[in-house]
């Protein structure tokens, strides 16, 4: 490494680390101020607060990294320009691009680190931070007894303390109302003094009361046992005096319960590139399925008209139909098989052939079950028994069989006679089917005309209106679901591009900060801080507006997400060009020269118009 590279790197590494920590601290405070009311007063321990702050600090890295690069570049090259070190380097024949080269490689490393943080660290930290914040919001406030007011934080218990000593344990004039029986203020405890402390890992609250009374109002125990109704005359009041008593209350509702993180994983900021790719593919398939269902269900919308009309599906919908049909045609075993598993080839049975010249496949006879064999034997026995019956009885059985069993008629083959009487028992003669007389065209047309010329009834009109409303509702529901899935698809695609765009912003900020610091030639935190804040506001506004337009569909996803980076990158190239030619953009003489050139151009143009002949 050359000395000039070491000089430039030493000038930027220190300011970058300081500015990065400062920016993370500022952004962390801004984020935590939004949840200040949800955190204060919950009695959280230092470990829980440390986890929450750490994960939110990691969550701010995508925003803090570009701002730190911009601010450190401005400070580093402003200091080099202010101390004439940059002028000496240029005087020695080294160009500004050569001076920026080591810092550019350093910024490339920072871009890779920012991409790793955006893709791996930020989703995990966002999941941890927001799941922990949700549990903190659900947690009850810590036990806080105030003097002269009732405390109702414990379920079905009201406590009033007239005086609370500085140690937080000793109490004076304590009143406890027990409402756990849900029958009013019928159990009251009054004590002159007491002590309060939590026990068993703060799961229970123990009151140690001194010199008091316990009042209990209710019906007689004997009447409750025998099941008699309560009345006002049977109400009793008992008072018991105590010198010391202990009351224990359950504080399990004050403990913070952790929710399963799987309920928060579907949010876009908690997904990396691989998970976002899967989400985008799933949402696209869902949109295509909704569109395909609309085309498939369309014939059911019309009972009489347009049933045979064909509508050409879009290519992507038709391709999804073929894909879905191919998936549905697979057997259940192939559907449940993992993608990396290899299918087992079907086993092929060997066929033994007697004749080697002409092999034949011997088909095995179908094995009948025991039930079928018994039925066959039974039917043969019935046939044999019917043959032994007298002819008159057999004729009755034959008529009964012809009336209850429909068989196909036996036609006489051409050139052959019917079987003989000996084989007649195996032949069943059925009655010929009735022939339908076709309707003539004139009769059919008259029937159709009579149907169409008849006036529709109120029931027919109401049914048609209901059918039209149903079709309209189904179409609106399909379009609404497609719009919702399309919006969700845009959100996931925006987050996918945002992971790359926020990392590339480090390069764009470097191209602005380093040349601009060389032009301004002011070090410290004054002017660089103001300039960096100005450009960061522009970057933030362009990013938010681009994402909003892309989410609404007014702008493409790529243009909306990359708009801020592209504009800042072009601005950085402009500042780099001006820095190479030593332009004085922030001096009054530069702008006075530009104004004089514009005035001279207008004067020459006016004289040229006057010299032209009319």
C-alpha cells in the first residue's frame, strides 16, 4: 500500500466509525420515541431493554450506513482540502480519481457489508424487535400504589393507601376491597398499617397488615347449605379484629409472556431474498389461480345464453392451467414426495413363455372373494331347484323374473336358428324397448315459440334478477381478491429491490460526499453536517415517494425503488466532474461569471436578430 492510499484511508476510517455510531444512536432514539409510552411503567428488566435496543439498532443499519458514508466522505475530503493536502497531492501530478480509488474500494466493502446486514441481520433483528415489542405492549403496567387513590391493577382487587413511606414497603391506613366473588363490596379489610413485598420471583404480592378489622357481609351459612333463597332479612354482617394478618395476591398477569415468532414472520421486513422469492412466486401463482377460476366458472354464470361461447385464455393463464392439471394428475405418492428424492421405478414381473418363438403373456385368472363364490353357488342351487319345480310354477317364476329384471333382448343371428329346447333354460327373453317417436321440426318450433312468446311471471323475473346479482357479486369478489394479491405482490417486490437499493446507496452517497468535500474544502462537523443532512432528506423523500407510487401501481417497481439512487448517482458524477476541473461551485465569483456569460449570450442574440433584414 502506498503512502497516499494510507493517508486517504486514515482520513476516512476514523470519521466513518464515529459518524456511523452517532447516526445509529440518533435513529435509534427517533424510533424508540414512537414506542416510549408502551415501554415506560412496565417494570422491564435491563436484559429485556437491552435486547430491544440492540435489535432496533441493527434494524436502523440500512438507513445509517449511507448517511455515515456521506458524512464521513465530506469530513475527510473537507479536511484534506482545508489543510491544502489535497492541493499538494494534485500538484504532485496525482489526479483526483487516483486519490478516490482506495476509498472507493473501501466503500465497496461497506456495500457488501450493508447487503449482508440487509439480507441476513436486519430480518432477524426486525423479527426479534417487533415480537418483543408486541409482548411488552400486552404486558400490564408494574405495580404502582399511589397515596390517596384506589389501585385496580390486580384482578378483582381494589387497594387504597393513604400514606406510603419512602422505602416503598411500609404503608399507612390500608383499605382492601375483595371483589373476587362478584357480589359487590361485601369483603373489606381495613388496617392501621402494613408492609408490602413481592415473593417467589415476583409472582405473588404479600400484604402484612397490622391492627385492623375484616368485614364480611353475606347470608347465613346454614341457609346456603339447605338451598334456601336469600332475602334481605337473612343477610348477616361479621366483623373480626386482628392484630396481624397476611394477604397474598396472584401477580401472574403482570408477567410478560413471549408470543411464538411464527405469527410475525409473514411481514415483508422480516424476510430475506430467498424467502421473498418464495413469497413472490406463491402470490403470482395465487393470482393466476384466481384468474383461471374466473375463466373456468364463467359457463356456470349463464344457464341458457353464451354457454357454448369460447373465450381464449391469456398465455400465462393457460400455461398455469396446464401446470395445475399436470400437478393434479400426479398420484398422491408423487405429490408428497420431496423434490430431492428420486422416484422408485415400478417393478416388472417376469413372464414365462412356453413357446420361445412366439412368447405369450399368460393372464392370471381373477381371484374371486369368498362372498362372490358363495353367491355363485347359491345361484346355481336356485337354478337347479327351479328346474325341479312343475311347469306351471316355473312359468310364474319366469314372469316374475321378466317383470323385475331388465335384460337385453336376444336377437336371432343371421342364418342361424334359435337354440333348442334343451338349451332354452340358458336364454332369457326380455320385452323390446319402447321406441320414441321423434318430434317434427314444425312441432318443435311451435313448442319453442310458445315458450318464448309467453309472458314471464314474477317468479321468473325475480330468479333472473337474483342470478344476475349473484354473478355480479362473484365477479366483484374475484376482482377484489386479485387486486389484493396484486398489492401484496408489489409490496414483496418492493422489499426485494429495496435490499439491493439501500446497499447501492452507499456508492451513490460516496460519489456525492467525496467530490463535494473536495470542492467545499471545509472540515469539521459544521458545513459537512448541514450538506449531508440536506442530501439525506432528498434521498429519504425520493425513496418514500417512489415506494408509494410503486405500491399504488402508478410507477414500475424498478423505477420507484431505484429512483433515488439513480438521481443521486447522476448528481455524484456531476460533482466528480466539477471537482476534477477545480470548479468553485460554492463561491460567489463562480456564479457571477456564469451570470455574465448568460447576459452576453442574450446580447449577442438580440444584436443578431436586429441585423437581419426585414
